[in-house]
């Protein structure tokens, strides 16, 4: 019932359409119920009159019936058109709510869920919602009205025969309820299996270049074939249940007709029922049976839509880990002072990633985090914009705990350049403008010039309107990186995080991008994660992070004099090389 209340809440914006839809459904039902009574009246009263009187009244009868069926046709049009549109709007509202919820959910949710499964919930699971939201109330209302209306009229014609009819109907209802429970499980399994197909498809297509580079198409075909076969098996089980469900209900409908003919003959033989009344009774049986068929079909529709809605609610009711505090305030006039005070963090209870981390960065200064993979460098950076929250301790910006600031204002104050650049499908201009939606063309061009990418863009046939392809596949790694840097230039944050921004590039690209990053870092508080130690020699402070925590800290010169972990890394990386302070480049000494 709780789930149904949440489903019904989506009707609220469309109350007028819904009630008018129900009114039209009521009129349709009344017309359908009236026809046997009209025929019965004509047989018993009208057609027994002299033929002259019949001929005189036929025109009036025709006009009356014509008006009745025109009204019925108009009501059917409204129910079919506006009713379906209402259902489509409700489905659209749910899809928008689900997408908005995906946008609210924190990184931890995406760490644990597959993109393909999320897409399945957004698209496939809501596909049947539109039909259920429209046809559900309408079908139930019309069917129940016809069933009870015809039942009352059947009782009026012959009570004993109607009681026998009800007995068969009750047996049919018990059978339907039993099979309905069985069908519900198969529909839920269908949803899970199609989500598995979508997940396998998304994973394979997103990594298609890796698949082809390893010539592993057969492996991917086998993986997809497995998930596809699992879905087929689930659908087969579902159709077995549906077949039994429909066949059983068809059998009981036949039993209704058998009951009427046999029992009706018995009552005619006894003299308690006449043949004309049995003929009228048979007409009402059609009206009685038709809505039962509709309710049977509705059961299938309901299970499909309801199972999709339950999976929809699973996401909607997931509470985001990272939300604004009740008294959260915007951060204004950011200077960029950062403090990590006794920060501890773990992704799960078993494994501690950060243990009592402490450091301070003055406004406009730079700090570099170096060390082996898995030490927690990226985690330290992810905690600053609150992609995750600390388990204990605090992180402060300008003396204010980040948990006391609004997420939007905090993240607008921080710019991030990552190793794995993501470009959205669209033009170069649109991707740069993502840093500040609404920016003018001049501002976009200025950002591109600062990122040393303007000349390259102008060399393209379509310039800033050049289509970048999915994830920027038409551009090189260095070009994509400079576009992402232009995006951050346009955003103009006071705090900058550079997460191994040049580690995946060739030397030539790195040289261009390093100049762009140096320009970007000016007058900003900067945290850099780097494996190429030549890029962070001029950092105000270097912190060596390992599985043991913060092992060393100091300037490049201080750490080299210590001859500790940093010096070891540096010497291993630059054995036979030296660093030219004037050109800012590594040179060979051997």
C-alpha cells in the first residue's frame, strides 16, 4: 500500500485530466450496459406495436442511438488520446525524478553500481509505467462498473442462475490471484536480467577500443551471450507462467458459457426461465465476461509496471551520502587557505586509507603529493570537494569546515584537471563552456588561448564548432587535456587540483600542457598529484604519501638533502638526467 500511495502521488498534477478520463470511462460503461436493456425494451414493447407506429418512431430511435454513440466515440477519443498523454507525462516525471536522483547521489553509489543497470532503470523499467498509469485506473474502473452493473441486471433477470455464475467466477478469481503471485516473481526477475544485458552491453561498447586492441571480441561475445541467454531464460519462465495464467482464465470463461447454457436449459425445462430472457441474459454475459478479460490483461500490465516502479523506488529512496547540512552556508570571497586536521578515512570498515593526515596550505601556495599508487593521494584530493566525507577529523577552506558549506559553492571554488579527461558529446565550444555555462564567445576564446589550444582549434575546418566525438575520440590525449584545462580557466576557481594531469602524455604534449598548467596555477592554491617528479620541483611543499601515511614533507631541495624516500624516487626516475632551471626541462648528463 505504501508503494501504491507513492505511485498515486504522480497523478496529483493531472487531477483534472484523470477525473475527466474517469467520467468518460463511466459514460462508455453506461452506454455498453444500456444496449441490452434497450434491446430488451424494443423486443418486449416497441417491436410488438403496429408496423405504422414502428415506422413513425424509427427515425427518433435512430437519432437517439446516433447521439448516444457519438458521445461514446468522443469519450473513447478522450480516454485514448488524453489518457495516454497523461500516462506519458507521468512516465516523463518519474524519469526526470530518477535522473535528478542520479545527479544527487554521491560517488560511493557509483562505486557500487553499474552504469548499464542504472540506464536500464531509467529507460526500460519505466517503459510500462505509462500504460499502467493510464490503463490501470481506467480498466479497473470500467471493468468493475460493468461487472457489478451486469451482475445486478443478471440478478434482476434470474437469481439462481446468477448465483451459479458467481460461484464459477469466484473459482476463477482464486486461480487468478494464485497465478498472479507466481507472475510477479518472474517479472521482477525479467527486470534484473535485462539490466544485466544493458550492463554487459554498456561495458563492452565503452571499452570497445580495448576489446579490439586485444582481439578479444570472442570473449565479449561470450559474456554478452551469457547475459542474453539468462534474460531469454527469464522471459521463457515468464511466458510459461503467462501461458498458464491466460489458458486457465480462458478455460473458466468457457465454463461461464457452459454454465449458462446447461443451467439455463435446466431452468427453462423447469419453467422458471423463458428463452427470450435467456437470450438477454446471454447478452449481459458478454458484458460480464469482457471486463473479466480486461482485468486479466490488466494483471499482466500491472505486474510489469509495478515491478518497474519498485526498482524505480529503490533508487529514489536511496539517501545520498553527501548532502548540504541544514545550516550550510555559501562560501564567498574565497582566498584558498586549506587545512587538513587529523583526517581519517576509509571506503569500508575493513581498510583504512588515510590515518591522521595533517597539513596546511596558505592561499596561493602549491603543494605536491607524491608516492606509490594506493597510498591515498587521490583520496586526499577527493575529500576536499566532498566527493566523500571524512570519517573523523576535518578539512577546512578559509577556516570553515567543508561540511558546513553548500556543495555548490564549495565545488565552484575548486577546479580539477584529471588524467582521464572526459569530454561530452558535442562541439569544442560546448565542452569549454561547460566550465561556466553562459560564458560569452570571447571568454571561451580567451580561456582557450590561456590553455594554448586556440591555434589548434582555429586550424580545424569548423573551428570551435568542431564535433569532438563520443568522449572526445576525434582528438589526441594532449588536445583533450588542453580543452579540459581551458574549461578550468573559464571556471576560474581559487583552488586547483591537478590529478596526474600529464602522466599519460608524450613528452611533447607534456611540455605544452605543463606551460598551460603553470599559467593556470598562478595566484591559485594548488594541490598536485604527480608521478613525474620533474613537474613538481617548484612546489612550495612536497608531501610523500605511502601506505604508512605521510612519510616526508618539505621543498624539493630539503627532501633531496634528507636523502630519504623522495630522493630515492627522484634518483630512480632521473638516473643519468638533470634539471635545467632556466629551460625548466630535464636534460641528459651522460
